[in-house]
């Protein structure tokens, strides 16, 4: 069936500069900014600049350069926040909500990086 990208979503507007964001990191193909409603002391969203709805869309259609850039941007944000265990940080959780069951609110690929406290159980234990 494929994906169709809605360019009126809020992250597309951030990328076009139509609404502001608190930028954390930017590369040729990726942008990281603070979540407007943080759920942890560090809550950063990392998005590709290209029009991808979710991770499997990105994995199927992004160029190798975009995929490398995005992956490295996520690593750079972890380093910048000082949360990588390899640098003595205390770790983080990375989440990519997708579609209805994943409870994705904004239809532009983003990973959440949550850190700065123990993030708790992976999911609510509900059958
Ligand atoms: P999702 O549920 O799609 O995985 O998460 C969307 C996230 O985007 C939420 O955590 C929400 O707080 C954040 N968000 C929604 N609107 C804005 C906005 O205008 N600016 C920023 N920085 N974050 C937003």
C-alpha cells in the first residue's frame, strides 16, 4: 500500500521554519530538538529532514547517505547530552512510536531520546 506523507504535520512546519523549535543538533539530513512536553529531564526528538512517515518507511526509501546521517545524528545527540554509558553516562531510552498501535501522534519519523532519570518499565503491562 505504501506511505503518503502529510506535509502539514508539525515537524514538517518546524523543518520549514514556520514554527520554532529548541534546536539541539543539526546535520545535512537530520535535525534534533527538545520535545515541547518533556517526559524526562532530557527529552530530545531526532528527525530526518526527508519526508518519511516512520522508521520502516525511512528504511525502505531513504538514501544510504540519509540513513548514515540520521544514525550518526542520534549518536551525536547522546554524546552531547552526556548519556552514553561509553562516556560514563547513565544511559537513555530511545523510542520510535509508529502508527495507531504504536500511538504515533506526529506522522513524521522521529525517535525520542529520554534520559536523566530511570525511565522505568519498557511498557505498561497490559495484554
Ligand atoms: P509521538 O507520540 O508522535 O511519538 O510523539 C510526538 C511528540 O512530539 C510528543 O512527545 C509531543 O510532545 C511532541 N510535540 C508535539 N508538538 C510539538 C511541537 O510543536 N514542538 C515540539 N518541540 N514537540 C512537539
